[in-house]
């Protein structure tokens, strides 16, 4: 029926060809690409010694659960002197939250009397957060 399809034929009858943008639609009118995400902050690590009634009250398991929920890496363990020691590594804001807001409260049965922080070297996030044997 249509041996050739002239440019004046309705669009649905013309064969598809890639074309330049229509007039009034400049190539720059396309949405700009999303900017790259901001670089993540350098990891921070803190070693803490927690004093008070912190052994036999689920403190280590609570620390593992809480640290994992914040995306932190590191470890926690009881010490023979009756304290609990932990290494917390990851996003600086999350480490600070754990040290200043979470650990001082601890699980319900704990009674924290002191949290003694000291700087430490960050650990590989792939290591996750684990419970270590008593030292």
C-alpha cells in the first residue's frame, strides 16, 4: 500500500530512526547526572573499659547486638578484674553514640559507674563485631 513513506506521512507510519532532539529541546535540557555521594568519613576506633556491675548481666551480648545494629566492627570481652573491655570501630558518629550514649546506660541489669575511653587503630569492617574470651 505504501511503497515509500514520505516525511509528511503520519508518524506511526514512518519507520523508526534515531533522530536529534526536537526543536525547543536542547541536548542540555536533559537532567544533569546525580552528583557523586560525599566520601564517607575516615573510620574512628575507640577502646573502652567499662566499670561497675557489668559482668553476669548480659553486658557483652547486649554490646554485640547494639554495635552490630550501628554497623560497628570490633569486639567485646570480660576482664578478670571485673570490668568489660570493648574495641569499637567504624563511622565516627556511630562510635561516639555508642561510647557516650549507649554504653553508659547498658542493658537493664547493668549498673555502669565509669566508661574509660582511649584511642585505638580502626579494624577492618569485614571483621564485624564479635565476643572474645575473657582476658
